[in-house]
C-alpha cells in the first residue's frame, strides 16, 4: 500500500520548490511560526476505489496544498501544479484567498490521485 503522506512530502520537497519557500521546507497540516512564503499540505479525504476478493486494491486520495505569502505567489503556485501533475495527481480546484487575521495571501489547491 502506498504511503500518501510520504508521496506528498517527497513531491513537494523538490529543490525547485523549496528554493521558493522562506523556511526551505514543507509542513504537514500546520506550520508552527513559519516565515512566509510557506506551504502546508493535508489529505482531506480518502476512499476505496477498487476491490478484489473483498480487499481494497485501489484508493482515491484527495489532498490540498496551501500557499501562504505576503506578496505575489505565482511562481510558487505554478511550480506546485507542475510537480503535483508530474507525480500523477489531477488538479480539481484552486482558490485565491486572503487571511485577515494573519494578513497573508492564501492559495488553496486541491488535487486527487488513485493508487
């Protein structure tokens, strides 16, 4: 069985992507006192896709990658899309947001993959 958390971390921990991040790392679920721009990722849903003899043999994983930035994050956004799609993920939606409490721009990007 594939470890989706490891796949996500490995995909997003590419040097091309890390060089665009202030802390040079990606965070699972929540970053504790990060420096912007930074990236968080999560698996928000998973469900069985295929079974053989009552054993799940394929799983759908739905994931989200969030970019938080004080300025334009277009290069980071494009690099994330490229890395995720090249890793076999399909993009399902993206949203441009602004977080009033932190005063950060927030790009939420959702992808899915069946493994």
